[in-house]
C-alpha cells in the first residue's frame, strides 16, 4: 500500500497547515485511504503550540522518516492549480537527493488541479458557485475580478485565463482578472494587472460594488481574514470610500474539490 501525501507549497501561517490537515482528513474519508498533509517547505517554522501540539510535516523530512520505516511507494497529490516549479523542480530534486541514499523507492505525482490544455470544469464550477453566493441579495451590478497570487511561471497565469474564459463562456459571467503581486520587469507582464490597480481603476470609473473571486486554496498570509488580499482591498477603499467589495470563499471550502482530488489520486495510482 503506498503512502499518500496531499501536498501544498507551505506557509509560515498556522491556519494554512490546520486547513491542509482538515482537507487531508476529509479526503481520507472520501477515498478510504490514509492521506497525510505535507507541505513542501516553510511550515516547519511554525511552533507546535500553534498547531495543536503537532508539528507540521514537510516533504523532505516526511519522506525520509517514512523511508527509514521501510516505506518504498509514495503517491503525491499536489494542491496546485497548475504545473509550477514546485512540480517541475522542487519535488524531483528532493526525490533525487533521497534516492542517492534510498535507491529503491518510487514517487508518483498526480496531475495538478487544472491540467493544461484540457482544464477542469469542476474548478470553474467552484469559482462560479462562490461568485453567485457572493452576489446573492446584492443586486446585479457587481463587477467580478478573478484574483490569483501571481507567479514567475507563465503556465500558472494561463490557468487563471482559462478559468476566466470558461466562466464567461459557460457560466455567462463577465470576469476581470488581476494578480495579488508580481515581480518587477517587463518579462513578468504576462501576470497582468495588479489587484490594487484594477480596483482603483474600476472605482475611479464609478464602480461601487466588486466581487473579488479568490483563486486560492488555503488561508494564510495572502488569503483569508486579514490576509494580503483583504488589506489591498481595504487600502483602495481608503481612497474610494464608496467602493464596496466582497471576497469569495477559498477553493478548499467547496465539496467539489474533494471529488477532483480523489480523481487525481486515482490517476496517479495508474501511472
């Protein structure tokens, strides 16, 4: 029986690890398999006291501990929207380093949540549901912006573009796009407009109601209460007091995500 890992990039914020644990427990129930919540990095900086007394597991140390116990088969289910450097570089490099000491083990990595070019209609449905939930009772004049973190990898921005296109074509929504942050330089212009600039531009044109649709899985420094996205919105409101905004729930809060993760796990088992 393989050891199953639900893997995120990791965060120094306790909520991210706590929510990852919750999602892994739900996926365990959903699949009938023991799913271990494991971060690639960062989370081991959180004190155990902030994590109900149990330190976070990070990828390298977790695999080594399992290998020391005799485990040799691993299935990684990545909680990633697209194929980032975490998938193409970090995980392979960590596995190669451990294989120098344990040459007889295998790691199968499941497809990401939105594989290109085919995409994942259920993820678009999650975002659509969250937008419609946010607009209930608030009228029909809301403007929508789909926001992701921002990435130095063009394929990740392409995921956001595909989702926005599917929302417009299949869910009859007009959707703007923005990025929470991006690196300096023209080589990163593919990321698109910063959220702060997009909001200010809309508010300056007289828009007074905006839905900020979150393309984030877990709470942490960027997403969730008092996260960077909320701070960005609040700062714009200081300049445009008439602007109202609603931030949608995170992707992990929707039950359809468990179905997607289960299917990704099953694909990996057949690799």
